[in-house]
C-alpha cells in the first residue's frame, strides 16, 4: 500500500527531526509530507536540510500561519493528486506515537477510516484536568450534536483511504482551526461505516508551546451548532 504520512508544523523545530526519523523507522519507504507555515523558529530550514539526504521527505511551505485545518486539506489533496492509496495524519509534537503507525497501516487494509482513540478501552490521555475537561466536552458535542458514532472525534491521528477522500466534498468543510477535526469526521461518516478506532496513549507535548486558545474553543462550539443544524436539515430532506 502506497501511504503518505502528513504532518502540519508550526514552530516544531525541536521535534521535527526526530519525528521524521521515527516515522521512517516504523513505516519504512513511505512518503512523509510536511506542511510548514513559515514557522518563525526555523522548522522549515530543519526540514530543508533533512530533505538533502532523505528521498522520502517532501515539504509544502506556506507563507504564514494559515491554520491546521487548511494544512490537512492540503495533505488530502496531495494524497489524491499523487495517487497514494492512503493518507495518515499526525501531530508533530509526539502526542501521537510513531510506533502506532504500523497499526494504522494494517487497519487501512480493512477500513476506510482509522482513528487513534484515547477514549476507548485501552486508550489513555496524559492531559491535566482542564484540557481533559475541554476534550471531553468537545467529544461529547461531536457525538451528540454532529452525530459522529465514535468515542474519539478530536484527535488528528488518523488514517484515510484515498478512495474515501475522493468522495468527500472538501470545499464543504468550512472550519479551519481545531474544529476542522470534528467537521472532517462529520463528512467522513456520511460516506462510509467502515470506521476503526484503536486505543492510543496520548502524551501531552514535551517540547514547544501549545497553540490552543479561547477563540478556537468558541469557534469549535459554533461549528458544532452549525453541524447540528445541517444534520437536522439532512434528516428532514
Ligand atoms: N502548518 C500549520 N501547522 C499547525 C498550525 N497550528 C498548529 N499546527 C500544528 O498542528 C499540530 C497540532 O497542534 P498543537 O499545537 O500540538 O495542538 P494541540 O495538540 O491541540 O495542543 P498542544 O499540544 O497543547 O500545543 C502540531 O504539529 C502543530 O505544529 C498552523 O496554523 N499551521
Ligand atoms: Mg499537540
């Protein structure tokens, strides 16, 4: 199976080199695509240097911080345009263990969509009280309001078969920030029920700064309301 692993980066210079090495060691001979938004800490330069000796590494460099959601859309389009069989997305900060990559690749043989889950049996999260609360509320909203039949709806450790991506109208996915993760799932579950959750241990970032803020939380709540209305409209049709 021809797989591309997509990683969005913004100020991940402390993480990216080791991450790419670990991806290669767990998923050898597969493409790694980095979407870097001109990170002020020089992440892009680190990647450029690595690309000199790494035939499997590619980077799409964007001029400024354009958001995580749009970075994921770029990865999806790349996977389709370059005829990969599957796309795996993950964060750059080691919250998503590269050692789980072979599990995702294996599940992609039988499922259209795979997600690493903190909230099914065997899954773990190292978040503190506040982040756990936000995460649980967001996941509850995604299940109840957007109707997503998964315990985990917010993490970005995901595998998509490219044939599924071809069915989703990516231009209908409107949110760009963290709520993109839920909205993308909302579209995915309308096209397939071959969904697989597998347990992961989610480690909070060790290096670098967190980028989530109050504005993102408000946007996420508004997205859930929009998806709820959309779902109701579809049911009435
Ligand atoms: N290209 C790009 N990457 C981004 C952007 N915002 C976040 N990222 C990356 O997306 C991934 C997830 O972002 P994080 O900041 O780890 O988000 P989080 O896990 O919710 O929060 P923390 O781990 O606490 O920071 C990381 O690899 C970031 O570098 C962005 O605007 N553009
Ligand atoms: Mg993180």
